[in-house]
């Protein structure tokens, strides 16, 4: 089982990139896959082109509201475990789990802990886990993205995106997280030629050109799963995924 995370500043295309990884794995029959949307904005379902399921946070909140009126003889932990099963949306070749957005100033702590505990029980059922993380660095500071085989940091070519990507990388090192490989993905390349020759500390593994087909699908409210195999971005990502699953040095 291979655990993959995608991080980056909001608006850099990290959710689209996560969707492209999932699509590539599906095309290569590398399933079952568990897709996790750990971003409060919860756009992964829309990016893939499927219906949004009930989120983990929504279920936790519902259980909290009825904790004194649970089914007779059932403990809260057991009832919550049963309800969490509802958060998994089954699709052809993959399942989707959405973390969701907390209400008010509350943090993700309880939902994160629940996700980590539950993941330990179900992850063995999947060949790949692909997690679209929260924009920025919050998910890393809370160690939501710990124990990953690969973390992709996605950035545009602008200085703000690049600084955020570098900050994410530095935070990973400072927290000594168990992430085996970290790669840098430069999206909508090229815009600034000097990025290639910069001293950025993360290897630039992929340079994704602007893909008009992805833009067209978005305008038509269709998801990445409808993308043709002639898509420029799909070709670039799928070639990388082939190397990744074959164990070749990427």
C-alpha cells in the first residue's frame, strides 16, 4: 500500500493534481484506491466529477448532538464507528472520504484524531491512498499528513506560491515527520524561466503545462474523470505514475 499526499498554497492546482493521480491509477487498474479530501474547502469530489458525500465532521457533529439518545445498549465509540462508515462514498475503483469544515472557531483536532485511528483499521484494504491536504501548512503542523510515502508540494511560478512551498518543505524537516519522499510540482509551467535555475530545496519532479481540456471541463461542470488520454496534463502525470508504481527511480 502506497500513501500519497498533495500539499500547496490554495489556488495552485493541488486538488486538480490529486485528481490526475487518481485518474492515472484508475486507468492503470491500480485499485482499490482511497481518496481523502482533507481540505476544509472540500473540492475533491467536484474536481473528480462525483457527488459530494457527507463529511466526517458532519457525522461527528450529528453524533455529538444525540450522544445522550443513542440506540439502546450502544456505546458512543461503537456508534460513531458505524456512522463513520457512511462517510465513505464508493465509486468504480475508488472510495472517497471527505473530512469537511468545522463550524465556528473550533479546530480539526477531534476529527483528525478520529481519522488517524480509523485509517489504521481500514488502510490495509486499499492499494493506494491519495490525500488532498488543506491549503498552506496547517495540516502539516497538526501532523495530519504524517506517515506518507510521497508528498507532492504543488506551486505556481509566482513568488508567493514558491515561498509557501518552501515553507511547507522546511516545516516538514523541522517536525521530523515520517515522509519518505518529497517532490515539487510546478503547475502552469512555464511562466518564469528562472524557476528552473533556482536553488529551491525540493526536486522539481513534474512541470505541468496549462491544460485547455481541464479548463473546458471545469467550464462545463465536468470532472477530471472525464478527461481524455490526449490531455497534456494527464500524459505528464500518468508517465510519472507509471514510474512510481513500477518502483523505478523518479
